[in-house]
C-alpha cells in the first residue's frame, strides 16, 4: 500500500469521527472536533505533498533534452527543429551543463562560456534586466520556482498557463457558439449561416520583480548549503503572492501592470453573478444571509450554460470559506465537503474540485466569495523564463551579495460565460 493511500485512509477515519460530533454543543466535543480538524488538515497537506512529489518524479523521469515548444507546454510537431534565438535559449536551459554552470554562478559569480552566450542572446532580444550578471535560470529551477509560486497563491493551479519564447504581444482569439443551432433542409433548399461570437484578447508581458534577496558571502560559499533552494523559496513566496493578487484582483492599472484579474473581469462582463441566499434555506437553522448554503452552490452551477458545466470545473474561495464549508450540511444532514479516500483523487465540494485562493474575499456583506467555472477560460502567459541578477558589489560593505529575479507575465479572461461568481447581499 502506498504512503499516500495510507494517509488518505487515516484522514478518512478522522473525518468520520469529526462528523459524529459536528452537531454537538458540548464544549469538550467542540474542542475535540477542532483538534481532529487540525490533524486532518495536516494529513491533507502531507497527502498533497506526497502525491505531488510522486507526480514530479514520474514527470522528471520522462524529461528529455529537447527544445521546448514556442507556445504552451504541449508537444507541437516541428518545434524540435526551430532554430530561433529564443528557441535555442529554451533548449539550452534544459541541459545539465547549463544547470551546473548556473549553480557555480550563484555561488561564486563566475560566468561560464555557456552562461555568457545565454546572457548575450537574452540582452539581444531585450528580455534581460540590463544589469551585469543577468542570466536565465535553468528549467529545473524555474519549475521549482513555479511550484512554490502556486503554493502561495492558487491561480497558477487553476488557470490555463502558457509559456512563450518571446514577450511580443500575443493575440488570442476565442469564440462562443453556445447560442447557435443547425437547421433541417429540404431537397434543393438553400442553407443559412450563423457565425459564432468571436472575441479577441491580447496578452502582453508585464515585468515583475522579486525585489532583492541579500545573502552573506560566507553562506554563499558554503558548498553544503542549497543556494538554489534558498533563492527559489524566497522568490517563490514574493512572486507568488504578487502575481496571484494581480491574477485575482488586478484592475489593469499601473499597480498590476495591464493585468485584469478574474474577479474584476467577471464583474465588468456582467450577467454571471449569483446573489447568495446563505444557509438559512439549506439547513433550516441559520438566518444569516452572509453565509454560504447548499443552494448557493447549486445556483452557481446552474448559472452556466450546460455546455460549460464540465466535470473538470472547480470552485475557488478563501481559506476561511473552506473552514466554514467543512461544517456545512444540507437540511438532511448530508455534508457538502466530501473527503476522498482514493489515491490521486482530491476532496470535492458539492461534487466538484476546489482550490483555495486567499486573495479572494471572505464571506461578508457585499463580498464576492466564491468563483466557479471552467478555468481553461482564464489564461496566464509567461514570457521566455525567469531572469536572475547577481549583485556583486552593492552590499559588499556588509560582506553580502544580493540576488533578484524578474519575470514577464500577463493574464486575461477569455470567456466570461464559462464562470459564475457568488456575491453576498449588502444587508
């Protein structure tokens, strides 16, 4: 039996015990429920980490040193033969020599011929920061950085994410054909026409900085210390929080570059909102409209055209909302939160997957607290890769050096009809 499956079974037993005391008003039972909830949450995190590690190990075992596609993560015929400077850089970053040279670079500042060539190509394309010592990070470092960014956000786990080999404006056409139907014909009759609703968005490449991370020279020179882990953790936290806020709440102003987050984009599109009625009509007990009830989830699903009601759709909400939903039951006593015991199968809410995003508002008057939909209809574009700058002299009076990461990114809503959102009444 796998470790993940053992953990899932252990978690399932705890959740079953939680349900047996969930409705008790006894102080000792309430304290016991909270203690068990803490245990199951730790197990959930261990399960997610274990299964993610297993998945990464499987993925890495299949990696080959071939050029990455110019758009997205899919294998596209013919890309292997691309010889553009950007494609060459993407291929170079996947090699073991590049990774070894990068490790030497962040420890000692020594730039190998391989890194030097990459720096010159990057500057020539206008994608580097312009500072001495700027270089693109290896793909392994980048993958670890993205994983940590996703951990500190949520949008990168939900949205469609593509990586392009340049930062040029990227037009993205999409269309909605849900209102059109075909026609029956008689012999010799003419045919009609019905065009889909075509829209177009352009993805840019806003520049985002991690700010500087200072490292003592002694620590940097310690060959036993994992410098890559230190930097990816620091940059992952900073970039993850900053980018996730933009992907969620960005209003397209200078504060967020040109990024319009999923919430403002849906509000601007109109017609996709569901007014929360709370749990007062669901469990027959609560009278608080600023809560979430079973009927709210049903209404969020029903709001979408059936063509967009996909089994892969997911809910997204703040962590405090998840804590509320763990205790939520319908008027027949059935829990909304369904704990999965199957390996590789996540927990569900109201039968659908979910993702916590702490940049969404909490349950409260006038707040938008829950999103639902097909997240392939919100796209995040990352351009080329992450660039790392090593500052050798700036903080040398304190015997320190500094590192700083840059990324170029944008995000846009493709199809508002693929989403619905829950908004609470003002009173």
